[in-house]
C-alpha cells in the first residue's frame, strides 16, 4: 500500500537542487504546488517543469521566490506570461508527442507530483485528465506523490496505475478545474463555417484550444459519423456526440472509440468521460505521433496561429521573441493529418489584430498575414508543412504551391485594407513580379 501523508510531509521531501515535474493542466497536484513557496529559505535551486498550469501559484508568480525556484514549461498559461518578467521562467521547445520522452532523456525528475482518482478495489488509480507525459514521468521519477481526489472523473485507456507504483498519496477534496466555454465571436463563426465546408461525413477530427476550434465544432452538428482522434478532448466534442454527429463508427484506427491525450472543459464534459468505455486517454507519445495520426483515413486537423508570413510560415506560439503559449501538438497533428488517406490540415487566424501604437498610445489594426514574421518569432509550423489557411475572408490551400502562388492566395484572404500594401511588399521582396 502506498503511504498516506500530509502536504507538509510531502514538502519536507523536497531537497536542494531537486527537479520536480507537475502533471499537465487539470492534472497538476494543486495543494502541493499552492504550498511549495513555503520552502523559500529552506531549500535552494529547485526546478519545476509544468505545462499549462491553471492556478497562479505563489512560487511561480511572486518575484520574491525567483531565486529559489526555476520554472520550465512546455506550454505557457496566462499566469506564466505575466510572471515571465521575473526572469526565472523558460520555455521548453517541443513537439508534444516528444515532450516527455526528450525531457526525460535530458533530465529525469527527482519528484513527480500530480493527481489521480482514489484506488479502486483492485488497487488501481486513474490519472484522470491527462496522459500526455504523466505516466512516463511517474515511472522515471525517483519519488512519486499523487493527490487523490474523489471529484476527478475515472477515465480509461492506458492511464491506470497500480498503487504499488506510487510512493505517497495525499488526500484532497478540491473541485476539478473548469475550462468554461468561450462564446464564439462573429469572426470565429465565419471561420468555423469556412472550415466546416471542407469536413465530410465520416471524417475523423482533431480540434485545438480556443474560440475558433469551438466555433468549428458548432458548425458540425449536421454532419454524420464523425470520429475523434485528438490531442485535447473538449466540451465541443461531447456536444457533437450528443447531437449524433460523432459516432466513431467510420474510424480506421480504434474504431468506435474517442482517442485523446488529455481532457479539459466543463463539468458536463467530466461527467461524460467518467468511467466511459468509449473514451481512451492514451499516452501522448502515441496519440500525437504523426505516423499514428496518419493511420486514420480522412483525418482532419484544425489549429490556430498568431501570424503567418507570405510564404506560409506559421508563428502560433510567440509574439516576436516573447513566448505566448506553446507549439503543443500543432506540428504533430498538422503533419499527421496530411499523412492520412484524404487527410486535411487547417490553420486558422483572424485577418487582423488590434494593438497599441507605441508612439501614439492609440489602438490600431494590423494585418496578421505579413511579409515577414516579427523578429525572433518562433516558426511553429514550417511553410513546408502547411495545407489550408483560413481567415474570416475564406480558405486557401497552400499544399504543393510555389511562393508566388502562395503570395496571391494569402493576400486574397487578408483584410481588404491591407491587400495592396502586402502586394507591394511582395514585389519589393521579389516574391512576385
């Protein structure tokens, strides 16, 4: 039997120079990390790896603790973006299916801290809401501490772990973190309608996070026999299943099953996935492997970007050199979908963004289709790997096109007030005559 301990006893196990890995998003051990800052002055040089943390932990956001704790993250949250100024936070460049594998190769954790359901009658816990890298880190760590929470849904797949593999349990009773539905904007709806025109009955789909993917889901309720192979399982998928659009009957891989690496959404979603044998949360190293994704005939990948240049390079995670989010599974799913028979990949973005002019202080619109990405911008999806690009002005397919052809296609879906300027810049650069 794994030993039941208190949060204070768990904290006392942290030593100088320890490397701690947290579960992703709703799988983080919230009570442990809420208290971690209390070790300030008692330990030195503690490193924490996390991914999309959902709570503004003191050790992470308070500048007072920056000399004690170093944070590395696979995917920034809003709290990490705000705390980045403290200069103890760094991004881990990654493709999500390799995130855990390559981090362990570089540095295995001393401690893994996550959450799980209480053990069942056979002694197995479910890691519940994420299997992106958690099981791998758990088995690589010297010490494993799990917060067991009766409010978590018991999910199935390959994230069941026997209690004999856990060193310590901490009993907790907090509510499962919620990702509320975002009401789609007018632009989101237009983009959703453009993409929905290219999705056919029987397709298997992947959706990313945010308003645009939610708007796409809203436009698919009239489709039939859709399947799901996705990195993130969202409330939108649940609603498509309830409306009859998703059946998973036409899938060529894991027929009849939802396949995902993690889940995040509303309480209704968590009730839906609880003990549901039609849902498999499998290892992210498997789910997001492009070679696996490509085994789904008619696989469709739908993700978003921050800006795209006239040759098709997509920056989806930074604003210039400043990290905003993360690569996540964008490259995994985009390239995987294009490996599939009849597969398609979509990158969606608004045609403009409203930003503050540094000289006047006034807000102004800028084009998100640009001649060059901002200096220091991360290329999340290579121009070699783009397929469809979508804005509120339409969808164009770049697969197989020349730079000259791409320029004209992308300008055609840019905001009309920027099209002449983009064409002039393209001439100056030499992309077009």
